[in-house]
C-alpha cells in the first residue's frame, strides 16, 4: 500500500479536493496563465525592438494590464459560481485600462519617430492588450451574446481609433480582424471553461441527489412494510375492541373471548414487527451486494461485483452484508470515486470479502466510526477487518471470517456445483 501525501504536501492538497474543485482550480490557473502568456510572449520581445527606456515602460504597462486581467477573471469566476457579486468596478477598470493602452500604442505607432521597430512594437502592444482585455471582459457578461458583443465593440473601436490616427484602410482591417479573432478566441475559451465547470458541479450535485434518493427510497420501503404489517391488524383490533365493549355493556360472556382475540392479534403484530425490523438489522449478503451495485451504478460509479454466497451460514452472511452496506455508504459519502469493485472468495477455512474504490479525498478518507462498528460485528463471528489506502488514490476494505469445518465443506460443495454448471466465475453476478 502506498501512503498518500500529508496535509502539508502538494499531493495531499490536490487529493483532498473533489473532482469539481480540481476542475475549478485548473480553470482558475488557466485564466492566470493567460496573463503570463500576455507578458512573456508579447511584452518581453519589445526589448529587442525599441530603446530600453520605452521597452521598460511598455513591459511594465503590459504587466499591469495582465495582472488586472487575471484578478478580473478570478473575481468573475467566483461571480459565476454565486460566491460574490459581479465585479463591475474591476470590469470598468480593465476596460478603461485596455482602451487607454490601445490608444497610447496607436499614437506611438503614428507619431513616434524612432523607426519601424517602435511602430511594430506599438502595434503589437495594441493588439495584445485589446485581445486579452476584451476576451477577459467577456467573463463578466451574463449571456454569451453580450460577451461576444463586447469583443465586437472593442474590435470596432480599435479600427475606428486607428483610422482616426491616419492609418491606411488595409492596416485598419488587419488590426480589426486580429483583435476580433484574438479576443473572440480568448472569450470563447473562457466562456466554455465556465460552462464546463458549471456542468461538472451540476453532475456532482445530481450524483449526491441520486444517493439521497436511494436512501429515501429505502426509508419509504421500510414504511410500506410497517404499514402492510400493522395496518390490517390495527383495524381488526379496533373493531374487536369496540365489539367487546358493546358485549361487556350487555353483560355477554363473549366479551372476554373478543378481548382474548384482541390480545392474540396484538401479540402477532408484535412478532411481525420484530421480523420486519430484524430483516433490516440482519443484512442479507446477496441483497446487499445487489443493492450496492445498483446504488453505485445509479451514482455514476462503475461497480463490478464478483461473488457467490451459496453455502455461507446466516450469521456470516449478515456480518459480511453489513461490511458491504457500510463500504458502499463510505464510497458515496467520501472521496470522488469513479470505480468500485466487490469480490467474495473462499479460502480453505475462511471467506474473504474485498471492497476497493478509487477517488479517495485524503488520508483515511473512507474511515470513521463505521469501521469500528464493523470490526465489532465481525468479531462476534470470529472475523477481522483491515481498511486503508492503497495505490495513489485508492481505498481497500478487506473482511475475513473463518468457517467451521462443516460450513467449509458445504461451501466447497456449493462452489463445486457452481463450477460444474459454468466454466468460470461471472463478474457482476450475485447469486
């Protein structure tokens, strides 16, 4: 078994995150990467084209613009998740800064007499700040159409400003097209990333809802069973009690017989209620395996079951059934599992149940007081339980229960009979 990273290690920090949180972290740092690209790929090469003083100022203003864009994107992402209000002030700051830098760059391009290098650098800065600025501002739009309208507005404004500075029509069209394509690509990437993040959160919420519905359905089934057991008997008790009262008022001896019948029905009802409750307290291994596969599959987890419960005594099945039930609950509640496997195999003098899943959120993520309760149940039948992390992000629960010689012989005969009817074990089938 491999140890997971500690609480202070980057690996442990990453593994403790759920899948939606990992996607959000990736999305947020992707937006920050746009700022790095803006400075590194377009701001720094300016040093090779213009004099050092102007290059330093150009890189500084592009860096300020990139940092403002990263901050705006981060706040806009929080706004899209409903964690804070819309960053209106930051959007205005970014828009104003983008427009001002673009106008200054165009002015330098037309009026700075330092040579073609300065003109090319100014045109590069103009296109860069407009593309990244307009693309980032699209994140602050409530609808995608408004986001792309912002892009189109900046592209049109860039063309109008360039024309006002006396730029030829051909250069104006090139600048407008570059801003439209660049800002549009960045805006589309950002908006798609936000949409994908929302979809991941919605899918995670839907999986949790399905798990809660499975629990609610089980509770409803328990309520229906109690209603079926008590409903008819309580009605009979009510009628016979009323009849006994009428007979007693008339001094009829049949009243005692009716009360005896009421007592018998009440005792029968108590017995039936105990059987219903016992059916829930004493887990049936076969039923629990089928239920685990159904619930986990409904929750979007690939669940593979390979087990043969024939020949196992009732107390062993009950103890292992509780292991399956608790392990399934842990998979649903903890971590972010994508697959789960359940295997039951016979040894010479014992039966071993193994439940393994991936997607553990952190060290001991599938542990808790439930495992202590399972150890007590297994100890009652002489069994033992081992649980802990395995591999990079897995968790494994292994329960082993010894079998008496008679039980072992019966289990071996049942397994041999099953082998005679089939060429090998069937994964995912519970008998």
